C-alpha cells in the first residue's frame, strides 16, 4: 500500500517529554482548536492558512488536558491540570466562566447532543454532569475505581459511557443516574502515564460503542445490551490509544502506541489505509465537511491528512445519520442568532431523557425499547423525578420510521427559568452556604445528617439584635430577612408531601411568637418580607399574605409560575412567567408591585431582560427603587417616568475585569453593592467572609461627539435622582410627615446639576456644538450660572452664542403686563413635571416675587433672597409675595406690614370677593393656621382653595383692598422654600 506523508507543524512547544494533546474541528470546519497538557494555552488555527499564527488565549494556570466544543460550535470547554473547567465563546475565544472545579486534574470533557449539559471527569474518579447555563451540578456519577479518562454521550440521549485508566467501562442511564452495565478489564490498563488515556466513542447512529481492546484491537459493544458485537483487528502492533468515527459512521481512524494510524471500513471490518508518524498520535478528529482527518502527536505537532478515504469509496461525510445531522443550538449560555431551534437555558437534565423508556422494562429488551413511543405525560413523569435546580423543562420525543430503520426525532422547547430566592447561593455539601444575603445581613446554613444548623448575622450589629443559632429539622432551603424578623420555607418533603413555612420575629412582647404554616400538596417557591407582613408564592400560583402574627389575610391567584419575590416596607414585588419562552430563548417574565397595607396593585408590566439571559437578582434599593439584574450583567431600575419604565443603570461588561464575576447584594441611589468573585467562583462562600465592593452606577451611553460621556452620565443620573426624590416627597407628604430633609437633598442635587450643565456647556463651546449649548443653557436654574455661560461664550469669542445666551437671560428677567393669582399645583400634576425643566423655567423676574419673612419670635419682617435663589433656608416663616411693577422697585417693609395688618382686619366676606387663598396645613409648622380662631370664623365666606399635606407649609390670606395700600397686587405666589420642585408660573 502506498504510503503518503502528512506534514506536521508545531502547535505547542511544551517540554521534551510526551504529553497528551487535543485537537478538534468546529461545526463548519472553519477552525481547528488545539491544546497540550504541557502548557496552559489554547490555540485556534485557520486550516486554510496554516502558516498564519494561531489565535492563542491563556486562562488556565497549568496544562490543558481536555477540550470539547458544543454541537453548534458556539461554546468551547477546556479542562486542566489546575482542576478547573472553563467555558469560552467560540470562535472568538472570550472567556465566559469557570463552570466547575475538581480536587484533582481533569482528563475528559463531553457535551451532550443539545449542548445543555457538560460531562466532566478526571483523577478524582467522579463524573459531574454540569448545567452549562448556571454551572449547577445536576448530578455526580460515582462508580469508577480509577481516574476517568474518557466520556461519551449516547447521540440518542439515553446513556453516558465512561472509561477509566484501569480499563473499566460503565454504561450510565441518564434519566435515573444509575449504572446499567459495568465492564471490568475490557480495555488496557494505562497505569500512571498521563500522556496515554483510554478513550471510547459512540457511533454516529448511537447503536455501537467502540472501546480499545486488550489485543491491540477495537471492540464494538451493543448500545442497549452491552454485548460484544465484533472487533476491528489489524496491523497495530501495540495497544490502541485513540479512535475517531467518521461523520457518517462508515469509517474509523485508530492510532496506536506503534505510532501509526489505520483507517478502517467498519462494515467490511478491514483497514483501507494507514500512515506512519515520527511520534505517537494522541488525538484525531474527522473533518465535518470533506474528506480529511486532523491529527496531533504527543510533542504538540499537528497536521491534516487530506483524502483519507480513497475517492473510489463513499465519502466519509455522505449519508450522515439524520440524528447526527440535526444539530441543536444547545448551549444558551451564549448568544445564538443564525439557528432555527434553540434550547434550554436551564440546569435540568431534561434532554438527558431523550429516547427514554419505561423504567420497569428490563434493559436487555433492546428492540422493544427502540419501538417505544414516549408521549408528553411520560416525559413529564420522568422530569418530575429529576429534581434539578433553575428550570422547568417540557419536551416531546417521538419516533419516525425510515427505510433504513428507526431514528429518533426530538422536538425541543426552550426552558422556563425556575423560582429562586434573591441573595441565596447553591447548596454546598459539607459546607455552610447562604440562604439569604442582603444589605441588612445574612442567613447561613450547613446541613448535617439529620438536621441543619442556621445562623443569622447582621452586617451592622446596631441595626439588629443578636439572634441565637437555630437547629433546623425541616430542611429549609429558602429564607428572607429584614429588621423585624426572618422567614424560612422548604420544598415538599416527607410522607405527606408537605411544605413548611416558619416566621421568626426578632423581638416580641409575647413568648413563643414564632409561627408555622404547612401546605399539603402545595410547595413554597418564593418568600418575601415587609414591615408587617409575610408573603409566600406556591406551586399552585397562589400568593398568600400573612400578618406578622401569623394571620392568613389574603390569597391571590397569579397569572403564571413564580420566578422570585421581594419586599420593601409596604411594597411587594413579584416576578412570574407570562408564557413559554420565545424560540429565541428569551424568558417571558412579568412583574407586579403591590401595596399590601392598602390592598392595591401599583404597577404591572413586562420585565425586560437582555436577550439570551435570565434573571439572577431582584429586589429594592435602599431608597425603595425596584431593581433587577440578569445573567448578562445588566442592572435595571424601575422608575415611574414615562408611565413606568425600566432604566438600565449598570453593565458589568464595561466594569468587569478578566476573571471576575459580580454577585449582586443591593444598591443605593449612586452605588451598586456586590461581591466580586474570582474565577472559578461565581458566588461567594461563607468563609472567608465576603467583602462588599461598591461600583458606580452608569448609563450605557453611546459615545458622544463631544467626548463627555462622564458628564452626560452625571446629568442623566441627577435627573433620575430628582425624579425619585420628588416621588419620595409626595409619598412622605401623603403620610403627613415632614419633608424638609428631602427638600434639602433635592436642592443639593439641583445645585450639582447646574454645575454639571455648565461643564457640558463649556465642552459644547469648545467642540463647536452650539445648538446643544443653547439647549443646555435653557436648563440652568440659577441666574449666576446663565451669566457665567455668557461670560464663557464671550471669552471663547463666540459673540453670536453669547447674544443668544443673553436673550435667554433677558426673557427670564423681562417684565410682563399680564397678571394672574397663582396657587400651588396639585400633587398629581406636580409629579408629572420633570424636575430639571420645572426648575429651569421658574426663576424669571415676572415669576419670582419679593418675599417678606415674619418670624415667630418677632413681628418684624425681612426681605426674601434675591432672584434665582432656589429656596430660603428658613422653613418656619410666613412669606407674602408681591409682583414687581415696571419700575422694578422693591416694596418697603412698612408697606408689607401694612398689607399684613390690613389683611388681619378683614372681617366680612365683602372684602374677599373674587380673592383666592392658598392654604396648606402642616402639623410641624405653627404658621399653617390663620392668626386666630376669630379670624377663621370671619373668613368662612372667603372663596379659598385648601391643599392639605406638608407640600405647602404656608397659609396666606389677603384681600384686594389691603393690597391696594401697598401697591397694585398682580400676583399671589405660594412660594415653598423647603421644596425646590414647586415654583410659581405666570401666563
């Protein structure tokens, strides 16, 4: 037979000793990926231009021992001697996450057919089935007595085959996790040589399992019975070290310790070609498109053997089994665009049950199994058996007959995210983990044989009492914590299939104040706490509200399965599924906000998520703003602006450093509180104690033409903060509380906003963006700032712009002839006004009146602050306004006193005809009432407008006759010095 030479080129230098190297193709044969156990790098080569340097990325700390690529080639997995398994985007190679970690080096990786599950194994003998979405361990398979060196998923989805270094092969049934067959000593014992690994491989149709034999051959075993079918024995002089099926399953390539490769015609059971190499070939991969075989040796040299199969024979890519050709999108951990079907973003093993069968049937009944038909109900029963976190799965599996036999056709539906508790971490066997972690404190638990030990700690011990540890005999898996107490719940368990809820207050005047609720046949999925209530959402989509004492107060039916819930004071927010996921794998979620004390629903709408992501955190900020965080690292905050909308306020993709993961704890008005987890961890451990990191909130702004994204971000944040403070002022005022501190906070933000706008104006002038500068000047609220902008434009030699700025100032200062008595706007109307715009329009000469301020301790009055002053610092004084006349002269104090004096003398309704009074009562303001009861009685006939609440702490009373003594009264202005949002207006 003619020997053809295959040229090898260096891919990995490594060391002078032999090391196991890996090679694989992507789905469309556009890239070759190589790795070596002697160095921590992974290389992506262009097979069309092999002379070009490869793209290399290094994320492991030690040699890479295993590679696997998802069926749709969107994700690459790597295992290493450093005990970690990592995921990357492909073909870009961007590091995505550390999916899991072992205690010893990794030796083998394999994706299932859909890509939603990754099997990983190594020297510590256990096999982990890992959910590729959230990294959760769906199941650990234990049965080997040596390092596991080879893994292979059955293409039909029923079995996983594994082999270890001592030659033992195990068939695993995926839907139950049990061992079907154990074949001991059927493969060579490779000893301690880590450059030589036992491997095994399923045929593309899933009917045959190929295993290295003890006689330098390949032994084929039946898929369902594990019976030996036949062997491929030829001219290999030493044991087989690697094998690879052709895409159509008609050919097989085998490499041996004798440094040669044989190409086999499997049906004829004879070799049809061979190739001799200088070093042992440790890995091979058939080209998915074309007639070629990629090889790599133990010294890190790789090459492509073209025309492997003679042209006179059928191509290795012809007549590929349909089950193999139907590629699934699989991995939803990454964005996938150009695919027709997409799959699970879940942590379940739902697609492990593909082609599953009735468990009561003996495994040896092979042909009956193949003819079985599995309907939805059977599959649903199987999935109910599997309790894997994070998702719910629904899938149809049916059989379709073809001429050449039976093939499995799977119809997949994207998976809905399952319920989770904000601030919780996955269970850690033998370790303490978090049931709840928020801005107040944390609840941790550790499971022992028959009970769990729960501890509650506060970050600031002054905010909460010291709570003694608790012994948990119920197996609580979810919890919530606030200043008043904690609530715990567990899933259904025990013979009666009951779920338990427990509330534990931190302080009570009564003994035995904690209480329990049990739900038979109904499972608690999420819990939340408020000021005086406990909320529970169950598997029947019931929202149950309990009082702090345990009284069952409300039961509501929700529209769909719950995802999560959070509480803040009187508000309860719940996220539920609206429908099944879209074909693009987008979760269809809905949120609702309830006011529990009032029994009202405040908002309802869709919860936005980044495409291809799922919800990872949900809760309220310290100021009570509802917020969400998804798996793509996008933080959104709900605001009442524009009728209620979600605003993106943080993106981890811009902040996150390589090798970091952000685990969100909470946020306030300007900072995001999170725990930075270093790879491979995606969540914090109880010990060492997590350290909170503060990250600045920032809008995902587009690149500005003036290059001032930081200032524009500050401008938008100030607008948002002003809107939020206005909302809080209204709520506080509605409760009859003092708003002075909130008013001061709003004034400070307005001052900061003016400074920010002025810096933006300077940037616009320097960047010749004059239209934008005009828009910004109109938003300034202080006269001094406008004059500063005029001086800036003049200094920069922009006379036309300076003139326009001056015109804006003159418009504000210009006098108007029309007069109108103005009262404060209603709360509803005021809330719809944007704070910055309202401020910017309020301070003109005709709109701003001069003010006198009589104090409690003195009858004397003094004039108000000058024009463009946002608010007076005194909040306990009565102010009277007077419109400036054309002379723009200030009325003297004596005239003002006379106005007050004459106004006090008004006894009859004849003096008040046509005059409107604006009256606001505030309990904390002694000036919120008329001077005495007698005057109140005399003023009953006056047509006045009374506005209750702390939004206006002043009451004014006057009449036309008294006003004439001080001059022509053109406007009565209700000026509220402690609230910068409420300004008077003039037509």
